[in-house]
């Protein structure tokens, strides 16, 4: 079929690749070299056509000739272009040496644009950019509920732990040996701190204790008083030591008191320090 007939049908009837907008008419065919819907750029209405396509960062030169029009499977010939821009230009000039100059110029412009956007893509990949992620409301609410439950459970566990420690201190459970070692050490440290605090509070009190020298002096004075009584003693000692009278009682009372130990109450009265005299009363 003639190219003019194909173009007439596409232009005036219907084309599935045509996109009409306010700014112009464009073509969505992937083999279009310019993206504009016109006679020279349409890949369907030109039996001799060439373009460049990108496959995963690799550029390929596609060429179509009228000799392969009866073989749709082999309609397009593909040539891989090198990554170097100058070498790719040399390959295009070699394969499109006898093609129309306008078409070759359009293909070179397409190669330049594609090389530029490939460079920009690599630069953007190297940059660190913020990634916007949508958070579902249901998921956020679910996470908040879980956090509230976890906080309540943690408070409950702390209260139970404190209650068990108090019971353990009071001795409610008796001798328990399956306590965790770390918790047991904590309890011991707390008890030690309490004992140290009590000792520090009680350490400020002052106490007076009777020494052994006073007992020895009392024994020596008792011996001196005994010797004085044996020698006859002085008039003051006789006056100070009254004679205890035996109560009149039955013989049975005396028998009952046999074996009982007599009790003596000794009282000491200190007088002025200048005289250093002491009086003793024995009952």
C-alpha cells in the first residue's frame, strides 16, 4: 500500500496513537522520533524510517526499509549504540549514510536529548532525597492502642513486683530459693541501705557506762568498814548502823525460812567533795 494512502486514512479517519490536545496533535507510538503527528514523523506512513529507543539504559538504533515490508517479524533492524556519545554518532552516520538528511538530523537530536536525560537520572540517583510514604489511619490507630495496652501492662507488672517485694520482706512466703539473682541482690542492697541509715540516726546518742574502777573502790571501802567494825569502830559508825531486831515469831516460821537467802539493801549517799565522806546504811 502507498504511504500517501496510509497517511490519508490515518489523518482524516482514525488513528489509535493520535492524541489531540489544545496545544497540538501528538503521537503516542513508541517508534515516533519526534512525538509529533505529521507526515514526515509518522512511523506508519513512511516505509523508510529510523528512530532510537531505550531499553534499561541501553540505546538502540531502529531502522525500517521497504524491502522488509512483507515480513512483519523482521520489519525493524536493531543496532546497539555505544555509551560514548561521539562513538554513537559515528555509528549513526555509518548506518544512515544515504538516508534523507532531515531524518538523520532528527535522529541525532533524539540521541542528544536521551543522553542528557540519562546523565540527569544518574545524578538524581546519587543524591539523597526524602521519600514520601503514606501512613494508613487504621494502622496508626492500631499502633496507638497497642502502645496504651503495653504501658498499662508495664505499670501493672511494676505494682505486682513491688507488692511481692513487700511480702517477701515481711516473711509471708517463708524461705524461697527460686528468686532471680538480680532481684535478690537489689533487695539485699535496699535492706543494707536502710540498716546504715538507722545506724547513722542512732549514732548521735551519748551513753554513760559505769567503769570497773568504781566497783574495785567499793570493795576496798567495804573491807575498811568491816575492819572498823571488828576493832570497835567510832561513835558515828555506831550511831549510823542501827541494830536490826529479830521479830518474834513461831518456830515454824523459822523453819520455813530455812534455806532462803537473806537479802540486803545497800544505799550510798555522796556528800560534799571537800570532805569526801560517805555514809552507809545496812538493813
